[in-house]
C-alpha cells in the first residue's frame, strides 16, 4: 500500500535553472536582508534582550512573533548550508546567542510570556501559540545544527522539549496546540536526535485532537489575545465552531472533510502523513485520503490556494464555496500544502500529489512574493480591485519568513528515491548526486520548463548500473513523447502517473521528455457559484489572469467565449520573461452600455433575448504568479464566457 520514498536532500541537488535560479538568488540577496531589517526594526531582537534581562522595556509586536523569527532563522540556516559566508554566519550567530541567553533555567523559551505574564505559562493553549512557537524553534534548531554542526541551539531545543514532555502527555496534562506546528517540530527533533520521546509527544498531540477531556484543559481563563482574563464563551469563533477552526471537531481518524484555519490544517495533516510513514497506520492513512479528496475536489482554488475568508477565520467554509474576491489562500497555507503534498507523494509514489504540489508552487505560492523579492501577499485573491497590493511588512508577518525558509530547500522537492528507484517529481534544471545501492549516480536535468515542455536527463553513473527511473507525466498534459538515447519508446509503462524506464544505465545515457504545452480554457464545477458562466486559462502548470494594465476596458466587463482561438507569445522583457496568452475577446459597445443603464434604477426587469452588440478587443493574459508587479488595477482569473453574465460595474 505504501511506497515510502525518501526525498533527496536539497544539499544533494544543485539548481541551475532558467526559471528558478534568479528567483532563488533574489531570495538570498534581497529577501533575507529585507526581513532581517524588519526583525530589528519591529523589536524582535529587543524582545529577546528584555526577556533575557539584559535590557529594560516592554514587549513589542504580536505575541507569536518569536515563532515568525524562528522560521526566518531556519531559512537563513538553510541558506548558510547551501552557501556559507562570514556575513551570514555572523547574522545567525548573533540570533542564536540572543535566544540562548533568554532561555529560562528550566528550558522555557517564549519572550512574550516571559515579559508580559510569566505566571501564565500554558494558560491559553487555544490561542496563545506557545506550543506553535516551540515547534518553529525546534525546526530552526535542527536547521542550525545541520547547517553549522554546532549544538548550542539543538541543546536548547532538547531542554525545551524535555520541559514540554514533562507537562503534556496521556498520563499528564491533556491538551493540543490551537495552531499546529509543534507536531512537525517534534518530529524533526526526533529525526535529528533519535530520541523517541519526541516522536511519541508529537503523536500524542495528534491523537488528543477531538478529545472532550482535552478541550476542558485548553484554557485557564487568561488569554494572550487581550493579555487579560476572558470567559471561555467570549473567545473568538465559537459561533462557527472553535473546534473546527482548530481541526479538533473529531479525532483525526474520524475526519472526512478539511475544516478550519487553512495553515493549521496543512501543518497538521503533513505531520499525520509523517506518522503514517513511520507506523503504517492504515486508519490515519484512510483519513488523510478522505480529507485530501475533499480538499482537492471541493475546496481548493484553481491556483492551488486553500482557504476562503467567508467566515473571517482564514480557512475553509463549505464544499464548492470558493469566492474569488474573498479568497484567503494565505501564502503560508500554500507552503503548508506543499509540505503535505510532498509527504503524500513520497508515501504513495503517486504523481497526483506531485501534480498538486506543482500547481501550488507555480501559482498560489509563487504569487506570494514580488519579482524584486521585497514585497509579499498575505492573502492571494483571484478577483481583485486595485487596492490589493503586496506589502513590505505585515502586523502578522508570518508569510515573508515562511517564504524565506521554503525556497532554499526547493531542491528537496525535485527527486525522491528508494533502493533502486529514482523518481523525477518536478522539472527544474540542475544536477542531483545520489547513491543507488552502492553506486554513485549523477543525473543532470536540462529544461526551460515551464516555458516549454522539453526536458533532457543525462544519467552519469560511476559504473554501469541497473535501476528504475520514474518520470512524472503531469496530470494537466495529454501524455508525453519519451526517447532514450534518441530512440522513441513506443510502449511506455505507467505507474500512478509516472513512466518507469528500467534498464542498465551507462555513462552519458540520455532521456528526452517532450510534453506539449497547450492552452486550455477551464470551467469549474457547476456548484461553484462564483465561477458560473466563467472560464479560466491555463498553459502547462501555469494559471493566467487578466490585469487592468494590459487593457483599456474594465477586465470584469470582458468576455472570452468558449473555443476562442488563443496563442502564446514569449515576451522576454516582460515580468522577468513570460509567455502571455493572446486572443480576441469582447466588451460592451457604447450602445450596450447605454442599455445596461436600466439597472441603475431597478432591481428586476423583463427577461428578453440578449441583444448585446458587443465589440471585439484584443486580450492579453499573464501568469497569475506575476500579477501586481506593475501598475495597480483590477485583476480577474475567471473570465466571463459571455457578456450576458458580466457584472454591472460600479465604477
């Protein structure tokens, strides 16, 4: 049932890619110093010093800010492992020393609680983020250890984890973290130390969700939300289901639908997938499949973004409720979904999970950062007025450091392996060095993906070696031509979305994959009310949109009929080089506009056959990930199929 592949570590992969290399360099050269400056200006370092007692002052910022910093620190550590420099070492060391200095004698580590309410430790597990913050620290500590080889943060993490383990457990206090992350952090700590108590504690935090007895021990009367005492019933989201918001409405094994806060959900199910990988727990596996199918088939945006904002809780509402102008699609949720997708892909060796990873990566996630690397989206709308723009910083600044920690490890999502199987999951240029049953193998990938669908793999084993090479054929494609050493393979063997080529590989053998990049008009399920009468555009893995800056007409007043002839044109100077999609669309003529003025004074009218005259216009669609990098203006992903369904503009 389970394939149990291992991701090839990012430090075994060198990325040399026309699409990704420049972006990754900007993350290092622009995003990192920009965020580090924000950390200093917004009081993160001051909080550490105040908590350590070496500085006087009051706490600055959000109560969960420590966790955001630890996520950024994790990213800096992965960058250091990738390419160590003295400057980066100094930045990391300064932060590590401040963290260690503020750690309390018993191992406790949280600047907010230490400064604001030291007597209220573990009082507000619902919203206080104490365990969330601990989880981010564990991940940062492991990254620091792997990158630098020094144990000072790892030892601090062990001390803190031991404290948490002494408080929470089946025979101790029953509670689960309101914002999942502690589970992922503990599993990483277990993998780094081989201390099984940390894995067991992560398992406990998963198992206890949905336990009524645990719910009673989650809140002690004081809340970090107001730094004051509040009645339980006065806490947020009770009306809509506080338990659902935290994925605790049922034990995980009994859950069928994806619920609540989107980031929390993605982190939880990523950790549960880790647990299945370790334990072969079939009940958890079946629950994950049910929840996954509900998300992908009923609650995910076309961009791979997850979560709407209908209930104002940054998460999921009901099946097919996917409003484009109220999309939540937090950048952190996209990153969390990539985490979960990769784990599911490795658990099953099934390309459908890698397909979703790709959809998220090239659309919802990539849209979260500007082309210059210094501005960010928190939410990623699919229907936007000109006011929705990326920001340099946020009061809840979780997304920028999450982006910072994600991209240095991009190489870890390209390949997986097990015994004599090597999987190519994503098409990103560069090389991978891997040991396959005692033989060193280098694989070089050359591609201009996603601009075109041609991929060349050059296999370079130290000695002739028999192994199975699995190549993902994207679900959006209609198949692929594959040649080995120039010879077309007629009878391709497909296994869960992968083509498997089994042979004895020689030095210099080549595999050429050709996937046709077609333009598609996409329709949504009829129950998605916001997309009725509308179509979206895709080319390969890329979702497109219309931006105001490319059109004289209001983009909400444009139609693109089904079957319209469309063509892609590469523009190297536009938006770092993109294929735009062009074709003929329609908008209202002056006569049409005058006729539509009737609606300014009435709510209903007789339904007569449509008599729109319309006028032809040229339309230009650009990749969704690149929108909002030029002049401000409206944007739509879903385009009217006919003028009859175009909304009345209030402009």
